[in-house]
């Protein structure tokens, strides 16, 4: 009968019954019980005399037969040190001990892991060994790729953000990146590719897809401001004032032509006469130079910050200039 979910097994050596968990069966070879296995594979120790100091030491049969165990443990470490060869580190140039075997297989050229990781030779070799078809994930996409369906958590993203905060790229790093791209030229676009790009952009931002869409019409105020006559009015106002802000008396810079009587008030008073934007040419109040004044960007922003945008009157401008 099974005992505590264990499986019964009879030892071949002496016929004794033993019980094992299913996971332990693979360790019990040829149906041998635990006690018989210990006797069969028990490590027998043997004495050996050190060739260097003459001291006797106990070794297992495996270590006893090895050629490098002609010495005791202490002497063996000393012998190994004596057999070391000294080399200069490829990165920092410091002398360090290594073995002939490591040198023969292409290792033992760096004194420590830090020097190895800093070495451009090692980095280039490592990059070549893991790039292209040498990479395990080369050509694997979708569900075959190890990162398929994995998304970083908010905690991980925050850690990444903090790890890069305050970091400034050195001039050497920038130059190294520029050197890799220097001299490279992008292959010219084919005619087919250019045609596909052109066709894909047709109608992309037209009609209702345009973010400025308002029931299919552009406000008349905006259309009037884009007339050539409006641009001319702005220019003449600035020229009359000698391109000088009438508030702070600073000449030049970024200047605006401000309406003493607000542009939207003029439009509201005359909107019955305007069916098309070009009808604004026939309304002199739009183009009256006396209704304009030159202000710098800072003073213009201050004015509208005090009196608001739109519905401004002449008295507000006179009060602002005092």
C-alpha cells in the first residue's frame, strides 16, 4: 500500500522494501534502496604524502588519482602561484598574475572585470558575437519574442525616469555618437515610395478631419485678417510710429499693431454689409490708421491682461498709455 503518497519499491541488492516520492524515483537507479546506494557510492579516502613538505593528507579516490594532487592543500596553492605568469593589463597596464592555460585560450589579458568591461576591444567583440544572426532572438517576432505581451509597470517606468534624471551627456559621448553617423548617407527614396507617401496624405486633414473645422466655414474675422490690405495697415501703423512702442518707447524688437477700438466691435457693427471677406475693403473703419497704435509684445500682452481680449474701446488705450 502506498505510504503518505509514496510509491513502494523493492531493492534488487537485498530485497528490502522501500518507499519513495515520485520525484525521488529518478535518483534511485536500477531499483536500489538508499542504504545500498550509500554503500556502493561511498567515497573512500586514501593517504598521500606531499612531495614538497612530506606531510601526509587524506584524499578521496578521485582526488588521489589526479596529477595535480601530488601536494598537500597548502603547498598546492603555493605551487600554483609559482607557475603563474605575469602580464600587463590590456586596459590599464598594471602587472597581474595569470596562467598559461588562460592565455592559450585567449583570456587572461585583463586584470579585473572593470577593465574588461571598459575595454573597447572587448565591447566590440561582445557586440559582434551578439549581433545579427548570432543573436538568439534574431528573426523571432510576435509570440516567439521573449518580450511579447510584456509591458513595464508604472513603478518600473518611474525607476527608469529617476535613473536618467540629471544625467548630462559628455562631449566625448556626443562625439562618439556623431562619429558613427558621420559619412553615412540615406539611400534615395524610390519613385514608388514617393507616390505612396503622396497618396496617403491626400484628404488626411481635409474637411471634417481638420482640427480647425467649424461646420464647413471659416470665421469672417479670420478671413479679413488674412487680406493683403490688413497686412498693409499693420505695416503703415508701425511705420508712422517709427517702429517704436508707444508705451515703453523702446524702438525695434517684436512689435504689434494694436486696435484702439477692438477689431471684433468694428466687425459686429458692420457684419450686415459683409457677405464675403472682400466686402471689408469697402468699410473704411477697418483701415483707419488713427485707430491703430504700435505696442511691443510685452506691453500688448499687459494691455489685454488688464482689459481682456475683445470689446476694447479707445478710452482703455488712452488710460493704458498714461
